[in-house]
C-alpha cells in the first residue's frame, strides 16, 4: 500500500520524501525524547548546586550554634528577664504575665502551656544559669495542658 503510493510519486517527490523523512524522524526523537532528558538533567544539576550551597550554609551555622545547643556553655547574656523569656519562648511557652521582683528575680505566669514544653523550657532556663526559686504548676481540664507560676532567680553572670 505505502510502496504503491511511493512508486506513484514523481522522481523529484520521491527524492524529497527520502531526504525529509529521516529529518522528521530525527526531529521528533529530539523533541520527544532527548530534549526532555536534557532539561531534566539540567534541572537536577541546578538542584544539586542549590542543595550543596544549603549544606555549606548549614555546616557554617551549626558550628556557630553548637556550643549553646550542647549545653556545655550556658548562655548568660542579657538581663534575667531576657534570659527567662528567651528560655521559655524557645520551647513555645506563651507567657500571660511577667513581673520583675524587688531583688534579682522574675515572676512569670503561663495560663495554657504544654506540660512537656514547660519542663523543657525550665531545663533550658537552668542551663542558662537561672535558678527556679518557686514553681506552682496546676493541671487544667485539657490533658497535657497546665497553668504555671514560676519565680526565677539569676545565677552568677
């Protein structure tokens, strides 16, 4: 069928078709197969470059924060009030009231705090050189949620 149609064409049309057919096949292969592969490879290379940049930044940042995270060196910078709010805020404990005491102390109230987060925040405050002088923790009707009143006293700075 195709052979009959091809033989019915003129000599010039047959030569044109013999030249054009491989060009069209190559073009279709290029557009359907090779170009998407090359685009995908290029995108992956770009992604690798971005991730390598991110890794380098993370390594640099990790060396800067490692001493304070490991707990080996307490962070004693700032006033007692700043140190308390930093330690509690680091663990997501929202304070409803903060009051500076007469001496080197700070009273804080947290109305709805996760018990686990509150304990972790209290440990962080101790690592920052603070001492817990008073702690009143009351459970609420919600499981795992407490209200608390804490008094922190500054340690040696």
